């Protein structure tokens, strides 16, 4: 039996067993105040399984029937289904007790088409069968349906349907099935892929012609203070009636934009600012909200902030990127970056460092399965903010984006001469880039960032002496310089200090990121997202629960 047929058989068993559990638990009164929550969560997972079956295994347009979906992706789907099926094993045994007592399909149902018959089988018809089961079958193992057992089972559901949801986002990227119609459909909502579908659509679209810099202004002048990298402020719209708390990121003009501005070459300056315009429009795509400690431990959500847009300040040779400030921030609370936190404060707990690392890895996974790239991952690009109002622990939010674009888009090979940002760069992007940007370059940068978190030392500290002596890169020396930089980073990743701080597993994850294999095509990069999830994101999960 092939991968497709095997997976279809497994998910059919999962669905029928889940319906059985739902019908049995529907009349249990011992759940008390948790009954509604258990019922709703069970129904939510049931809807997901049914919709996933229709979308991926449908007879005409099932996504897993598409030749662009490779066997490695299909194997991942089967693995997730196998794991969920095993979690349901004891319940399937209980359901099997009813073999031979299931009533025949009613006469008026025999002539139904396949779709209608399925709804009868898994709808009111199933309810009728369950009533017959209760009368004729052996007593149930009621311990399986106790409150604690059901909550544990629902955690298994969430774990594996989350992974199926994440794999589905990879499938959508491979087959290009994210369309405005699908993103707006009830299926996208039921599957939990509405947001990622909208991001996949946006990355291949152009900003509206009338989209440009914000026409309001900051309530107070934005002045960068020593040791501060991102600021809080209040943005007021043009009318002066409406205002919004924002987090501000300053983007100084590069030399070309500054020159065009000084020469009053407005068309030239506008063309040079186009990447920033596109970036801010892209970042207005949907982002995840109400992030929690649990999301950092085991979710695949995107820890980023919603972008309001940008303000242009040509008189100061800069633009300001504005992010909507999370509601959980208090009026006097600071907005430290991870870099500032490492430099200036005691290290996070072991579990806190694992959670920070895993949340950032999961965020990068979701960025890549949205078809985006970040291009500027470093500790200065991570903002540490409170999660949901119930969490005291601060969670990482990835900001500081460079120009984001689809993987297949062209990219300028502009020169970068500052040493510090290059400490996070892959060899192909070090100094003057030799290759266009790809997923593996982000993954390498993540590896350096995870090294900083594990050692609780920034690259600016590790390379303090070289930065003091030679803060600018001479492009003629960049190959030799990269070898020295990467050699030191590699020694730290394989050294005893990191293993003592975080353990062998964490050190292994860092080394995997630093040596991530190159992609030959966009399809390879998308497919390798599954390996990245298993070898990096999921590998950090156990430590994040410490």
C-alpha cells in the first residue's frame, strides 16, 4: 500500500474513533465545569480532522494527490497520523467492542451519494449507532473517559494536529494553493491556516499604488538614547484626533538615498525607498497575537509584531518603522532587545533560555513556510516583551527585518562593510554577497543567535577586540576574515562551555544550524522545512519545559 492510501486509511480510523469518543463523552456529567471546554476542544479537533481529510485526500483535488508534493512530505503526514492514531489506540479497542451491533444504514440512506452518506455516517447516523452500542455492548473502560484522561488525550490531539497544520502550510507553499478564495474559506479557518495563506498570497502580490509613507507624525521627537535600539512612542494621524502606542525602529538612509535626497532627486530617492515600502506593506500581513509561554514551549506560531507602516523623515536622512505596541505593555515598561538583556542583566533561567531559543526557531520556521525571509537575524533584532497578560516571563519578538521578498526574487549583491552585522552572516552573504538570499542563510544566522542565548554572550562581546581594531570590513580580505570568524564561532558551538550551560542536545542544534545544507531550488528549501522543524524546533521542545 502506498503512502497516500496508508495515510487515508489511518485518518479514517482516527475520525471514526474521535466520533466515538465525542458521542460517549457527550453524556458524561462528571466533568463539572470542564465539560464545556472538553466538548469544544474535542469538536474543534474533530472538525480539523474532517476538513484535513477533505482538503488533502479529496478524490478530485486532494492536495496530497499533487505530484509536486514529494514523498518526504507525505511521509511526514503519515508519521503525524500514526502518532495520533497510537494515542487513540485504547479508545479504538473500546470502540471495537461494538463490532457486530452497529445497525445497518437506514433504507432512506442507502441511495445517498458518497458525500451525503459520509455525513450520515459521521453525523446523526453515528449518534443512532452509539445509542445502540450503549444498550448492547460490553461495559466501557470508563477510566479512559475520566477528566484527567480526556485532558491528556486532548493534549495529544493538539500536539499532532499542530504538526499536521504546520506541514499543511508547507504543502500549500509547494502547490501554490493559497488563493484569496481559499484564504477566505471556512476550510482555511477550520484548518487554522487562514493567516499563513494570507501571508503566502501577500508575498507574491504588489503593494497598492496608493500605499506610501504614513502621513501622520510622532507625538514627540524620536531621539535614540545610548544603549537603546528600539523606542516606544505615540503616533498621531494627520487629523490629530487618533493616536496609537507604537514601537519605533530607526532606519538611517544608506548613502545612495542620502545622496539622491540631498540632490533633490525625488524620483530617484523614491525608487531607492521602494524595498522599504514593500517590506512594511508585507509586514502588515496577519501575525499571531496573545502569545503565551505555552506557545513558546510547543507551538509553531510567529513571534513578530504587526507593522503599522513607516514614516519618512528626509530632513533627518532616515525612515521610522512603526510596530503596534502589544496591549500587555505597561506605560513605564522598557522595550529591551535580547542583545541589551544579555549585555546588561543576569542570564535567564535554563528553561527561559530554551523557550527563547525555541520560540525564535519556530518563528523562523513559520516565516519560511509563509514564503518570507528575514535577512537580519541577530540579538539586536529580537525584542523581549511580556507575553499574554497571564505570563510574567518575557517572550522574544523578531523585528529588525531587512528587505523581505519571495525566495525566487532577485536580490542586490550590495556591499556590507560593517563587521558586527556580518558576524551573523553565512559565508555566501559575508561582506559583499556572492549569492542571493535563501532560507539557509537565515538558518545560519539563527545558529549564531542560539549560540549567544546558550552562552549568554553577544557576538559584540566575543569579538570585542576585532570590532575595536577593525570595525569595517575590507572586501578584499573578506574570505580570510570569514574563516577566522566562523572558526571562532564553530569552536564555541562545539566547546565545553555551551554543553555545560545547555547540554549536548542544544549544542547539537546550534551546530546543525551553522552547517545547514544548501538548497538547490525553492522546492528543496520548502521541503527541508520539515527537517528544520524536526532537527531544530522540536529538538528544543523538551528543554523549553524545564
